[in-house]
C-alpha cells in the first residue's frame, strides 16, 4: 500500500504541504541558517550553501522511499519549513518523522497542523503502522506539537547529542495506526468525548 514516490499536496486551514521546487532554495538557506532552527533540531552548525541545497532539495521529489514536503503558510504563501517521513521500514510498516519550522512560521499553529497533515497521510494513504521521532529535551514547543497530534513519549536517550558544550537528552516518541484511527490527530478531543 505504501507509495512514497507519490508527492502529494496536503491542505489544512493554516498550512499547505507541497513538493519542493527550485525557487524554495534561497528561503531554505535562510531557514537552515537560523540559530534557533540549529539549536532546536540539533542540525550541524555549518553553511549548506546554495549548490548543496539545490542538489538536495532538487532530488527530494524523485525519492521512492521517503516523503519530503515544504510547509507553506497559507495566509502569506510563504515557505516556512519542511516535514519529512524517512527511514522507511517496509516490512514493519514504520518510518521516522521530522519537521522544522523557520522563524516566520513559529507560534501560529502551523507546526501542529503540518504534523497532523503528514502523519494522517502516512497512516491513511501510505498504510503505515508506526511513525516515530526524537525531540531534543530543550525543545518543549515541538514536543507539545507532537503530543497535540497524538505522539506518545516512549523513552529518553540520555546525553545523546553534543551541542554548544553540553550533552542534551532526546525524547523518543511514536504514534501507532490504531491510536491515529481513534483520534485523527486530536487526542484531547477524543478523550473528552469518551469521558462524557
């Protein structure tokens, strides 16, 4: 059932997820150089350069074992980040999820909606059973967005990332297909309706 070669356009109220285009490279270069993006994602503190970024993002739409989508703010039409399903394990119907939001997309619900859009696609269209991620312990905003979409903390990888002269823990989280089917990315709503 999984077909990662199809690159969809996913529409929410605030966010639109779409395949990358060459015009995205200058914006992505700015986003990936943002100190907060580097700190919160554990990305390497290095210049990617337009040629390297053009090669990477220019090849995302040709990948048949992963899904990389640009996150666009529907109100402004501006590219604000990326959402990715990768490390696909076909036999176990599982994959990893990662997301990054640049400075112009923060604190407006775009990240939470983007998580729900791509995770919903993973379960409902790709037939995945499990989607997992790791979030740095000093990124509570991202962890809250994941929890609001139904991800559950499963454990801590202690001192797994060396950053700015200190060791940082990573929290492992995951969501399963039956959980998604029960709440469709809105676990708080599902809990309150079953409590009545």
